[in-house]
């Protein structure tokens, strides 16, 4: 069998028809001595055996991809929980969340004309020094930074918003060597190639290689050309937000520009300063939240610091069940914003059609929790089920401390917690609960009766709301017209 190869074999993997061919193995196959050619009329037995051993390995087989196993769904009512960036922590059964997700704007593709147009507008803004940019220009910088994947993945929303007021533009001519060991660069115009083994370091992660090593290519065979095989184009990033140690800064993260390039640069010093400022503000916000609670106002700050070390932020949508009744609470919650309703259940007789009465469990509103109030301490420390269910009446932001962290606190703090915290909504007797339910049902029946009477009165007079002359369009008045109406109403 005679095989001829045309062209250079510098690339270890090439496409041959519909299959990938490993050119290193193909080169070894062509160099077998004793194969049939124009000078050798027949193939020797030894050459034939070598050929048959090497031939199957020149074709690269695609790895078999097995079907994924779906994750087990978590149980619970409205189990969608939002983190600080409003991402879902658990599977949600609330369809409104998915509708909002569908309506939200999608990120632009990196190579789309709209994305390139955004970056061109960013270059015009960055030509000004930060102090001369207007508020609208700072907002445009912030929105465009969110579209660059490597920036949005490494920075929080608060960090990105604050850094958008200090980022700068750097212009480098073709053939320049850029040392990126003291900042993160995003390419806004032009292209560049890595000149070192690594070209990027993620926050809290490892270095990113500037090449992709083949499974059949050994590390000893890597050449300078393979290191420069990656082309960094518009929208790509290189460098680091965290400055490298002094012994590693020389030629660790360097690139060479292939064109005249415009870069957005986030200096590492600015990132560390912003990160420290945000951490300080967040620590003060946690202290203020805990100290503002009525149960913790007289606590020593030494104990407050131990609580703030474990406190995390969580957001919940409307109608989310924050704490279930009859179960031990999983965390202590401090309400930062929003309002929660507390409910207790009661057995009641409910009238069904045809006069049939059945026994059902009904929820009764027993109170509300407002900002700076807390819940869950007694349930966790005494390991007793909660006597009421807590539900978000508005979008709620909480500072939470997990139950495991509460139980791991110093015994002195746990005793102080039991002495300071008083049970909430525990003084409601069954008779008061029944009276609340009766008042609620009477109010509900009276509202239903009024609606029927009003509907009959309108129907008797031939009035159908929303039809004919009874259609009322909403009129948007200006501020001056509203003031004139208010004055005329006050005069009457």
C-alpha cells in the first residue's frame, strides 16, 4: 500500500475528509523502511507488520459523550431563592420568574456588529480622563463592561459600577510588547498574540494557558509557534486583576500587538482599592443591621463582630415562603428591606356548593415583620419547630446566618442570645386566633355581598362598566395641570 502526503506536517491534527488525522503518526508511517514504492517493487513482511500496527492510530477518534443524568429537584413551596446577583439557588416553581427571564434582554454576541459598535462608542468615551466624563458616560461605560464576558465573570455588580468611573484607555502601535502583570486589559480594537506561556489569570483561580496542547503531543515538543497559536481579538481579555508577586512579574503575562490596538485597562491597584472599600461598606452595613435589631442593641461589639462574620445576603421574591411553620428554622434572618407576613393555621368548617360543610386547614394572618427585625433564633437554639409560617409580602432582602454557624458559636454568645431574644407571635391564644379568622371571613363575605349589590344596581340601570360611554381612558396630566386640579379641589 502506497501513501503520499502533500504539504507540510507542522500541525499535529488536521482534517482529512470527515475524519481527523494525527500527522505525527502519519509521518512515522511514511518513514517505514521496506514499503512498496517506485524503487521497491514489493513490501517486506516486517514493513507490512509495522504498517498494520501504526495505521489504526493515525485516525483520531471522537470521545464518546454519554447522556447527562438530570439533577434531583428540591422539594418545597416556591423554592426559588435569589442570591446577591439575583441568580436562582434552587429550582423554582414560580412561573413569573421564568417569564421575567424570557423578557430580559439577552447579551450581545462578541462578534456581532452591535457589540463592535458598543466598543467603538466606549473608545470615544475613554479618550476623556475619568474626571471629565459625565454621569451618562459613566453609565455607558458600566453597561458596556457588563457585555465583556471576562470582566462580568470576575467582578460583582458593585465592583463593576465603581470601577467604571476609573477605567482608562491605552493605545499601543503594531508590534508593541504589552506587560499585563499589573492590570486586566480588554481589547476594544485590533488584535494581539500571547508571548508567554500564560496570558491571563482569573480572580481567585489559576493561570490560563496561551495554547491548547493536543492529547498526542508531549510537553517537550511544545514550540514557540504553538505558544502563539491563540489570537486575541476584539472583546478578549488578558492580564490579571490581582497583582502578581514581585518574583513572577517579569515576562509572565505579555502579549504582542498585531495591529494598532485600543485597550480598556483596569489597574490592579484600583481593583484592590475598590474591593477593600466595598468589603468595608458591606461590613459596616452588616453591623448596622444587627445593631439596629431591638434584641441586639445592648450587645457588646465583640459579640456583634462574631455574628457579622457569618452573615450573608439573600433576596426573595414576593410570596416566597421564608420559614415554614411546624419545622425548625434553617437560619436566623435579619430583615434589611421589605416586609414579611406571619401566618398560623387553624382547622375550620368551609361551606361548599349545595350546602355541604367540610373541614379544612386555613391560614390566619397574625402579624408582620418589618426592617431591622429578626426571626429564627429560638427555633434553632432550642431545636423546636416554629409556631408560625413566614411569607414575603414584598420583595425582601435578608441578612442570614446559617443554623450550623449559630450552633458553632461560643456558648457564652448562645446563652446571651437566649436571654436577649424574645419569642415573636407566641402570645396568641387559640381563642384569639379563632376570633381573627371569624373577622376575616365576615369581612370577606361582606365584600362579596357589596360586590353583588353593586353589580345588580349597575345592571338594573343598564350600565356595563368598560362598554360604550362607560369606557374611561386614563389621562396623563402634566405637573402644572395636577397642581391646578389640587388647588381647585381644595377651594371647593
